[in-house]
C-alpha cells in the first residue's frame, strides 16, 4: 500500500480539481451510486474529538475512510489542531491500495463546497470577502470563493491579530493580488462584506446581525458539534435561502441551526442540500441574506481523496 503526503498532493491537486471532483461525486449521489453511512464522532475530552468517516463509490469502484483528530489546544504545542489520513480500498478485490495524508484534502474539500455554494447563492457582483477566523481551515475556504467571484478586497478578523497578519502573508505568498486588510473589530468587517466566511470553533455567534449588509452571503464552515455556534441566529431567521452540505448531518451537528429550530426561528423544511442545487440558480433579490452551512460529510472527502489518488498513482 502506497502513502502520499500532503506536500505530494499539493503539488498535483488544486482547488479547481477539487471543485470538479466534488461536483461529479454529488451528481453520482443523485444517481444512487454513492453509499455513505453516518460518520462516527467520539469526543475524547472536553476539547478533543475523533471522527471516522467512510464512503463508497460503486461507479468508480473505490471506498475511503477518513480518520480525523481535532485537538484545538495543539496550537499551544506548535502542532496542527486538525490531523487526518484517508485509506482507499479498491472495490474489485477489497485491497487497500493507498493511504493519503488528509489535512490538506480536508481543507480543500471544504473550500470546494464553499466555492460551489457561493457560486449558487452569492450575488454575481460580490466584491468584498470577509474572513472571520484565520485558522487552518480558512485559507482554502477563501480560495474557493476566489474561484467563483471577482473579489477585489479581502478583510480579515481573528481574535489573535498576529494570526490574521500571518494569514495575509500566506495569501500573498500564494499569489493572491487583491487588496487585503486586517479589521480592528469584527463589526468593521461585517458591515463592508458581500460574502462572509466563518471558520471558528466558537460556542456563540461570531458576528452581530445588525452589521450585516443587505444581500450578504454567509458561509458557516467551522462549527461541527451541537454546542457550537458561529452564525448569528437573527441572520438564520431572516435568510431567504439556506443550503446545507448534508441535510442529515447538519440536523445532528450544526449548533446554531439546532438552537434556531428549538427557538422556533427556523424549520428543517427550509434548507436544501448542495447536491440538489448543482447547475441551478436561486431566485434571489439583491437584498436577500443567503447562508451555506457545512459540517462535512464523508462523500466530500472521498471525492477529493480519489481525485488526488488518480493524479498521484
């Protein structure tokens, strides 16, 4: 069985590759060719979580399982907060053919679905991207937006300002040439942003809805457990269009939406799944608030894992 590192994958597999592979996998789900059980989430302490995410594609004849550790306090040890590997099984013989380091792929698939959903929901003339939380997951999420909109300005906010400056340097080093600013406070970011990406592990809303511009699109990408919240519940209440990466998973894991349902401010009948909106346009007014919420699903990981493997082998 072969092993491929993050660096090897980065050298051959890009955001545009990931968006194409994620889209094709979602289409195969609609055709009944992808089988994905619920993922297993094991909290191993107050802060740390293990996740196990299997999926199988009977058309491509591959199955994958991703094993993820999320240890937020690793930053204090100068270690990655999220670490992951994916194992690929070939479905003709049942042979395990490769293990891929999956930290980059996890970030990339989230960025890919962010790009796909933003292309469906955000205003075509969106020019300003606000990024709240500049940790490990935020970079590829920003790249996903840059793939589908002609962004002219990026505004960053992080509780630790030094990390926002490091994120700015990372974008510039990657070749992003648009204007990049560091906001003094989150309200300054919110009131100028056409698109807002949130990528935190917060337990309360990270922005004030009163500062959200009419017509803003919000990508909620960081929280993944019922006690966590990023998106302001007033924004959820007034949103005209809501897309989830996976309807069943969000109902179990997206804290802000769970709380909004319990408060009577949102109904599970309202959202649609990303897979059901591909190549469609929503009927949105220029003033509509739209939301995409992602908690992750194994078939997204499978799509980029197989896509990268096909380029590497």
